[in-house]
């Protein structure tokens, strides 16, 4: 039955493209929220850890500057990676509901 529906020109040229466009709009909004949330979490958690290491380094000479730099580099790399996230449509499932 679904092959019959998909063979209709109005479905191929109008309905499916409109549905895909709407799905992409919804996904873009969700993605923006996910990226913003992830960015805040990365900044919050790693900033706390970086500050902890800096504070610890003032009283403990076993905390090396390289450790702090590595943590700062990790934070920068993660933020750069998350800001480069792109929406990708891997699969679409069309469900035909009988009425």
C-alpha cells in the first residue's frame, strides 16, 4: 500500500518535501537547545575543575602547570567540537495509517 501512496506525484512533490522540511525545523530547534545545554555544562564543569587545580597548585607543588594547561586545552577542544555540531538526517520512516 505504501508503494501506491509514494507513486502519487502530489505525495512525492509536495507532501514528503513539506514533511521533511518541518522535521528539519523541529530538529534544528532541538539541536540548538542541546548544543546550548552541552556548552554550559562543559564551561561549568571544566571551569570548576580548572579553578580547583589552580587553587590546589598554590598549596601543593605536585600539581604541575601542564595539568592545568591540559585541562584548559580539553575545555577549549570540547567547546570547539560542540560548536561545530551539525544536523544530519540519517533516516526517515514513513508510516501509513489506515483511516
